[in-house]
């Protein structure tokens, strides 16, 4: 009985570590105001902004950085991570741990670069 409980506990610990393991996704750094598209913000501001400039402006006005991968938008836990501002609006590869729809970022690089 003790062996069975030990085996079950070991499997559960291994599964939880696997779920928390780092992953890499391809997508873009955006902001919580615009999400997947900056078109509306650009139309309302009357200015021709790049996705990068729009994201930076929105974050400076209180929005949070988010990661957009396909149809999914993930919150970013560590908003002060180096590289978020630099790569805002760019197609990137983001590495981190995902938990409950929030990613803790551990690395960012431009998509297609190794």
C-alpha cells in the first residue's frame, strides 16, 4: 500500500513539474487595450502608428503587455521583463511558463532567429 501511494505521489509531482516546464510560442507582444489588432486605436487616434508604437503608447497609458498567439491572448506576469518594450508589436518567439492563462516570460527573440 505504501509503495502504491509513493508511486501515485511521484506521478503527481512529475506531472505538475511537466505542466510548469518552460515552453516556447510564436506570436506577438501587444497590449491589453488593443489585443490582437491595433487598427481601432490607430483609427481613433488619427495618427498613423506602427503596432510597436501603438503598444508602447497604450502601455504608457495604463494597459498591460500581453502575448498574442493565434486566436489566444495571454496575460504576462512579469510586466517589467527586459525586452517587452523593445519587441512590442513584433513577431517573436517567447519562452516561459504558462499557468492559468498567464505566462511568466523567461526569454524573447525575434521569430526566425536562433
